[in-house]
C-alpha cells in the first residue's frame, strides 16, 4: 500500500510504500525502519500530521493515524511477525519498541 504523509518540518507531501495488516475496519502499519535505532520519517510525519492519504488496491482515501497503545501494539506486531518473520528480526535488531500506527478511514 502507499501512504502519503505531510512532512513534519517541510509541510510537503511524501508518498511511501508500506506493508500493512488489516484489523477489522482499520489498517495497521509498522514503523520498523528495518530494525534501525530510529523510526522512519513517515512515522514522525504521521505523529505531527495525522491525516494522511491511503492507496490500497484501487481505493484512495483519507485516514486518521493514531499510535497504538502498548497492548494493542504487541497484539498487532506479534500477528505481523507470525505472517512475515522478518518483522521479528527487525525488533531483535533494535532496542526501541517499534511503533504500530492504526489508520482509520475518514473519507
């Protein structure tokens, strides 16, 4: 899927491909950055400007991004790592807790 965020500092739009997991009506995305010590820029952009554009399949829509609370983060990240084992490796590579961001359609 593609997400378009607004730059936290620049205010410019940035489009990034990300993997996602469906969770009911929401989509979850994972700020792994390949297990690096810092989160990816798109994560910081979403925190600063939580209304984003989502392109998944033939659909394009606006969504609101919220960072998952710890219990939900663990549940969703564990599920993603079961489906794609490289996600477990990303968490092992870093000391930070990799954030999970929930995307809820708003238009």
